[in-house]
C-alpha cells in the first residue's frame, strides 16, 4: 500500500527515522543558499558588495555639499559683499534653478540617455563649478565678485539637480534584487541623511575658518567621487531588473567588467 511504503521508508536505513540532512533544509540551508547566490540575501557575499555600492552612491551624493549651499546661501553671499536684501533673494533663484534642472534631468532620461553618462557628466560639472566658486572667492572684493559667486552656485545646482539628484535615486531603485530591495534601499537612504548631517555641521565651520577655500576642499572630495563613479556606477538603462541583477552578480563574484550600454 502507498501508505505503508511511506511509513516504512524511514526504516530502510537501520529501522530509525532520519532527520533531513539536505543542504536546503533549515536556517543553515537558507544561509548556504544565500551564500551560493541561489536566493540572494544579506548573507550572500556579492549582495553585501552591492549594498556597499548603494551606500556609497547615496553617501557621496550628499558630499557635494548641495544642501548646505542651498540652506546657507544667504550667509555665504553676504560674506562676498552682497547686500542683505540681495542675499535673501538668492535662495529663490536657487529654488527656481533646482526645479528647472530637475525637469531637464527628467527630459534627458526620457530621451533615452544612459544613467552613467548623465551622472558622470553631472559630477564633472559640479566639481568644476565648486572649483570656480573657490576661484571667485579669491578675487578682490567687488560687485563683480558678489555676482560671480552666486552665478557659480547656480551652475553647481544646475549640474547637481539635473544629473546627480534624479539619477542616484533611480539607481538605488534599480540595482538591488527584489528580495532585499526594501532593506538595502532603506539602509542606503539612511546614509543620505548621515552624510547630509555631517556636511551641514562641518560646512559652516569651514566657511568661518577658511572661507572660500571651503569650495576647493569640496572640489577635491568630488574629484574622488567622480573617479568612483567612473569605476563603479553600472548602466541599467534598457535592462530588466532581472538582467541587472544577473550582471551585477557576475560582476561582484567573478570581477567582470562594468555593465556597459
């Protein structure tokens, strides 16, 4: 009988029931499956590397100093010799440029331009803008300097809000496998606010102590970020999430080249 054979089967090896020893059973089996990449999870080595990549993308998006520049724009501009009234109007210009630049970023994505060229171009542009702001601070105090510094800040915001802002959020939504997307995205986003807090605390101190040289310091930091983006940012345009996961798994387990268009 079928029932008898099922009952008798465990006694075929010495008359005793045997606990399952399959590698797929229990918590240990789950960990082994994750480590082998069968079911990606936090225990999987390539997933850990991918989470670190997401954290780096999120953290470095804020070491541009964008929020500090926007929040502290009046103080920075007053230090250039701009009058108080004009310094208070400047943040309005920052907001207008940010909105228009974001629309430009959406347009670039709609035109089918890849994530890599957009974010790399934006990073190069904002780094150059930071260096220009630092140079403008070195000019003798004059009305020209008072207008060149905010012009440099607007140029910085153009690259930041058109290229970095939209793309880093998009990448965080695309690079993580579905199984860990909620955890990994939440962890990465927490580092957005950690970096933002650090920069917001340090930026005013630097402005008070080294003034315009602060922007040279941020430019140097962002040169490092640019190099990181060139070496590490994957291209996800035109790929399904499953294909992105497959290619990132190969990259982080076999050290294959970056995902290219």
